[in-house]
């Protein structure tokens, strides 16, 4: 198997560690294989790929899309290092309001599968970082939502306090005022 799938404390959120084949020439890895993901409970067909580049201290998030365009995401960092966060915003979930954060980097090559019903964000820890992610639905601006990054009702412990936000991300509502999933 070219992957190790690690269940997190949040229901349906999965950390994925690819097997890396490396030598003095470089490395090779598979970062997505439909059959293996399916065998490990990730039943998704990805429809869009996104790529972003950010400088140190840029925080993007917490983003998600409402139904019927809720997105599952497969996130990886291809350059630099980020602190990647997912927040369970499914009211019926026993991990509702729970958050999980981990370091994704070009060095560790780990990925995070974030199912629909989660808000997602990341903070750039290195001088720059490039993040690529697959989504299970296409971007639909009219269904785009967000939650403020520092909502005390969630209590994310961001590893850095010098934060740079877009105007959009500065104005997201708190969880208690946001669209939530059933």
C-alpha cells in the first residue's frame, strides 16, 4: 500500500501519509489513488484542483461551501510548511465544534482529507508555501462561506500570532452566526 491512513479524533477526518520512494536522484510518490482511498472510507470523486502560494503569516480561512456544493478536500503542501486546520461544523456530529491541526510540509509530504461539513484553513509557517488541494465539488461563489479564524467558541491554537488576512477572511462571522450543516 502506498499510503497510511490515520483516523483523527474528529469523525471522518483522515491524515494520509504517502509512501515515498527516494534515492540520490530525488523521490516519487502517489498522492492520490482512487481505489486505495475508497478502500479506506474516502468515497469521493474529485472535480477541481486548486493551487495557492502564500508568504509567512498568511492565514487563509476558515472556508467551506454550503449544500448542495459542500466540498471534501484533499490538502497537501508542495513547498514550505503550513499549519493546516479543519473544524467540524456538522451540528449532528459528536465532534461538532472540534478542531484538528497538523503540520503539512514539502518535507513530510503528508496530506489531510477533509470531508464535507468541515471548515478549513491554514497558516503559512515558512517564508513561503505552496498548497495544492483537490475538491469534490467545483467552486460556487454563491455558496461560499467562512468562519472567523480566531472564534473563541472554537479555540484554535494557532502556532503564530503575526497573522495576515484578506479583507474577506477578516470579516467572516463567528460559528454561532454561520451556516452550519445538520
